[in-house]
């Protein structure tokens, strides 16, 4: 049986976050994130079963850190 080598590096950042996770990261209400999406200030992508995901790059753009 082959063992999988452990990675000693820090965990990598996720590529996308749920609406609630994005709201928590931004420090705003869940519905505020939806308003940003409706006003085309924040781009999202759809995952399986229609779930909306906010890409990490979009959050960074909104925060002005990228």
C-alpha cells in the first residue's frame, strides 16, 4: 500500500466561497452580497444544482487588494 506524502506547507486558499461565506468575509449581511451581485459589482459562478459561488479573485477586487 502506497502512502501519500504529507504537505508541510500552509493550506492553499479556496477558489470560491458561498454567498454566506463571502458575506462573513466582507463583514456584511447575506442580502448585501446579493445586492452587489444584482448591481454587477460582484461576479459569481454557478456550481452544481444552481448554487452560487463567489470567486476569491472577485472578493479581492471588491476589497481593492488585488
